[in-house]
C-alpha cells in the first residue's frame, strides 16, 4: 500500500514538473512578447555566466543547410511559422512561444555548409499531443531534463555575434574546468524581428555531469597606505 502511494506521488510530481516547464511569460523579465515561455530553475549565477535547470519539453523542429547561421535560421523559421499558423493536419492556429532555439554545430568549415536545427517550443496545451505537420521536413524534438550554461547578450542574434558570445562563454568554462557537450551549442532568441530595443539573446552549452557554480570573481583589493 505504501509503495503504491509513493509511486502515485512520484507520478503526480512528474506531471506537475512537465506542466510547469512551459508557463506564463510574466514569470520572466525578458520573455515579453508571447503568452507562454520556457520555465527554468536558476541554479547559480557567476560573473560571466549562469547555470539553469530545464525540465523535459517538446518542440517542433526543422533542419536547414546553409553556409551561415542567419540564412539557415531564416529558411527554417518560415517552415515553422507556417506550421503554427495552420499548416498542420488539424488546421489549428498555435500561439507563438519563446524562446526560439537554433542548434549550431561547433565544427563548421568556411567552404562547407552546416546543418542548423531551428525549434519552436510547443505551448502547454500541445506538449502532450501536438498536431501533425503537413510539411514532412518538420518533426518533434523531446528535449531531456538538463542543466545548461548560459551567457546573455543584447542586440541581434547574427552569425558573428552568436559565435563571439559562444567563444566568450567557452573561454570562461575552460577557465573553471567545466564539462559540457562540445559538439554543438544553442543560439537562443526571445524577440520577434520587429522588436528594435531591449532585445535578449542567449548562448547555451549543455552541462555534462554536475555543473560548476563558482562565486563571482573578486577584484584585487587596492593596497592601503599606513
């Protein structure tokens, strides 16, 4: 009897955790243009990055081959936008959520195109049973429970700025001897193309093992005259 009760409680906690991973946008200061946003737990915050925990979520994704991240993302965005505006078997309109993820491979060559994966977060109402896309280039991605290293920046998420902030984040992660997935990172955007000011973008690296959470770097103290 106790085992059944315990199992039931665990199941309820798991359901609540899944539901709470997509929630109202008012819970985030930088998620302001959509009704729902990806939720997270802030594990720690250092001077150059923060560590977040994300619960499992479902996304609708598509791949695009391009020489530059911005070009690939634009191609993929068009397909995904068509999906949420009715290009699905049920013909339903799906609310836009935030953020939008771009999976960016680490090893790219200037003379060869790379595969970029763009993903829209499905709203809470469609996390369990999303409508089937009519475009066979779209598919669903189940993001696992994960801890991520995050660096935030403003402006526009372009190929150059995304690579720059990815480099700055990896430099700091190397400094603190953090372990993370080195085969790809995520470019993360929260704003529509029409928003001009106070834009918010992020770079994510998925932690491997326990994340490193050092305190802020202390500045050396000035010598005092005696």
